[in-house]
């Protein structure tokens, strides 16, 4: 019973740590995209890999769960960076994005 409790707590801690990493990545990708948009007169990079290549920014292209970060520019001044979260599926409750605290 103690082993099961330990395993459940360890898994929860790993998810929390991975979520923290993803949140930091989202901020860094957002900042790099803002700079890209200044350099390229408002253009939005096709994806995070293109952003990293064009700017030489050291940003992660995949979230801690192995899914590519999604990047879009819904308006001329807005950048949306998303992670599919632990379930690796976009559009579910565990998704993360740069608009969340």
C-alpha cells in the first residue's frame, strides 16, 4: 500500500515539474516570437522550429511530454503558444498556453 502511495505521489511530482518546464518554455517561445515579429515586420513564424532556426533562439520545440509546441499569431499583436499537456492531445483540459498564469 505504501509503495502505491509513493508511486502516485512521485507521478504527481513529475507532472508538476514537467508543467513548470512547459510554462517556462511557453514564455520563452512567446518572447522569441515577439522579437521575430519585430525583425520580420509582423510576420508570424510557421512553427517553433522555424522560429528557432530564423532567430537562433535556444527554445524547446517540443513540450516535456514529447509533443511539438503549437504557435500562431491570431492578431497583429498577439502570439499564442500552446502545449498539449500530459495527455499529448490538443483541445483537452490539461492543455497549457502562454495566456495562463
